[in-house]
């Protein structure tokens, strides 16, 4: 009787989420120059989410329409990725992930098409091989494009629109000029959506100048160029969504949608977003007790992981409704009538000192 009552209570108080992001691995076959996976070196924790842990997610899939199998790693390196997709699809969930594209062999593509994966995001840092390959080291632009063309061919053979291809372009000062060629590339690989985002987690201070929101003298140039691309994309029935280029210091919003989404990391921890993932501040290097740091407005701050519970021993409903987690989300309510100063004073410091909160 107690178990039945607990299940009923869990159902009544269950959250309705826009998406659940699941970190299936922290391993990566790339070495992008801006990524913590690269910059933290031996400190980085390489882990795979075991399928037994993923099975514990099944009761919680009903809380959301979308499951995105993504964290600080390359999803296709998890040998159980196809089973994870099948589990989500069998329960009627829209499912997707973002990849660097290097493991999109013909066999893998055919499996993803058979599974009716809804979205496959493709990480880009340029529209030419020299630029992309320099920034996203360990990947190859020409091979990536070839793999996507094969995906288009197989989708055409099967007469299916899925998986939909989304291009995820990381905007840097050094690759912004190539963004003007993103639409021809999108048409070439059959992409109907492009998301251009900023460098928001800056681990290496030398990369500070690469963030376009720090290039204040050229704000007009960036804004005009991005709007022109958006207008042209719309005329060609392609969605172009961009972040920035400017910052709003008084913003009480968050692009990570912390009020209506959550991340379940590779160890089962429930966290507000990938930028608060405890994986980022763990260390495997003996004798180094100093936490990793990130750069925000010219100052260095320790990366602090946040976990409100673990699905291995608690339900997602219980975790979501905890006082601590509810309190974390409270300052992000759009209907709050408090002043920006009051809202920021109540907001977690990791969010106050985060470029995502500023609209980047």
C-alpha cells in the first residue's frame, strides 16, 4: 500500500518539462581548443553512463516530450546509444543528440534512420576545413560534410525526414566571417535549422578575446550581419537562431531554461544545466586539490557543481520538488515584480556570474 501511495504521489507532483538532457558520456574523440575536456587535460573525468543507470530513467520519460542525449562528450562513443534511443522512441519521446560527426559511418547512419531519431545536431566552428579543423581539433570538416551528404542520400532512399539535421555553429571572433556561408552549407547537407551560439564557458583566459560579446567596438557589425543572415535564412525556409552578440547585465532570464528542463549527468546526478555539472569540477589528478576555474568579465572563479539528488536512489519528482531545487529556480520566474537588483541578490552566484544568464 505504501509503495502504491508513493507512486500516486509521485505522479500527482511530477514536473512537466520541455526537455530532459541526459549526459550519456564524458568521453570525446575530439580536442576542441575551447572545450574543458581538452583544457583540463588529466584532470578530466572520463565516464560512460551504464545502460543499467539509463534504465532507471524510464519512469521519468513521461514527464517530458523531448529527451536530448547530450552532455560533455561525444554521444556516439557510448556503445549503448542505439538502445538508449530505442527506449526513448518506444515510449513516444522525441529524441536527439549533438555530435562532431566523425563516427557517422554508413552503418551508424542507417541505424539512426531505422530508429527514427528525431534530431541530429552537428557541431561546427567554421564553414571551411582550415578554420573548422583548427578550432575543433581531432575532427575533419570535409569528412563531416561527406557523412552528412550520405545521411541525406539514405533519408531520400527511405523517404523519411528524420533525423532532422540541425547545425550548431560556435561563434568566435576568429570564425565569424565564415558564418556568411552557413546557409549554402545548410542547403548542401539538408539542414533546416541553424543555431549560432557564443563561447560562454571560458576556461583559458587567452580565449577571452574570442568571445564576440567582449569585442564591444564591433557590436553593430555583429548585430547587422547576424540579422542579415537570419532574414536570408527565413526567405529560404531555414530557421536561424542566434545568441547575442551583446550582454544584458540586468537580465534575470537564462537561456538554459532551468525552470522547465533539467540535466541528468553521467552519474545520475540531477543538475540545472551542463554548466553546473559536477563532472566539470571533479579531478582525477593526484595531489591537485584546487578546483578548475572559469573566466567571467576578466576575473577567475572556481567552477562549482550543483546536484539536487541522484536518480539512482530518488525519483525525479522528489528531486524536482525539493526546497533547495525550487529555491534555485525561484529567481528565474518571469512574473516576478522585484527589481533586477533584488532578483540578482537572490540568485545563485554561479548564475549571476554566468554569460548564459546575460543572454550570451
